[in-house]
C-alpha cells in the first residue's frame, strides 16, 4: 500500500514537472519568436529602404553604434541616419539577416547576435559587406524592443609574416 502511494506521488511530481517545463518552454518560445520578428522587421525595412519600418523595433532611447564607430542615440536619430543612407549609398541595397544566437540573460533581457550580408552598388560595381551585430533586447509592458545595437564588420583574417 505504501509503495503504491509513493509510486503515485512520484508520477504526480513527474507530471507536474513536465507541465511546468512545457509552459516555460512555450513562454520562452513566444519571447524568442517576438525577438526574431524584430530582426525580420529590420531586414524587411532595410530591403524596402523604409527607415520608419527599419527602426520600428528599436526602443525610443536606443543606443546604436554602426560599423564605422558612429553613435546615434534614440529611434528618431537612428531613423534620420537611415533615411540618409537609404536615399544615397544604400538606395539599391539588399541586406540579409541570419540570427546566430538568442540568449536570455533574464526573462526580460536577451542578447542577440545577427550576421548581416549586405550588397550594394558603388561606382558601377556590386560591393558586399559582412557584419556581426550584437543587440540587447528588453521586454517592457509585454513588448520586446532593441535597447542597444552594435555592428562590427567581419573581415577575413590574414596572418602577418606569411605564416
């Protein structure tokens, strides 16, 4: 009788653990899906050369550092910068995003690494840019947004001295 009781208790504990784990995974999956949707929004906005659409996932006070080290503060300033490049150097560009990782630092903070592959025209030639981007995304009032953005060019490593 005692064995049957303990067996039932163990089964109930296992079932409760499984349900709890499924709920946690489901919630995390919804958060990750929202984060991935933000990256897709940026990619779509870039490829439409629409600065408003590109910056929509950014927090109003976001920090933004581009590949040349320039810094912009806030969604409005980021939008102005992209309006400028979408009408000049990157007016015919295409940018493809590949999410490399999403890591939750807390339930409301994630670090996201995205590889970007850019093609654009300059002096009659098609040029390519390759960068790795680090984003810090935060969740406020149920919505994920980009709080910080750092873009770093990926360059082929060429050892010095012929070795």
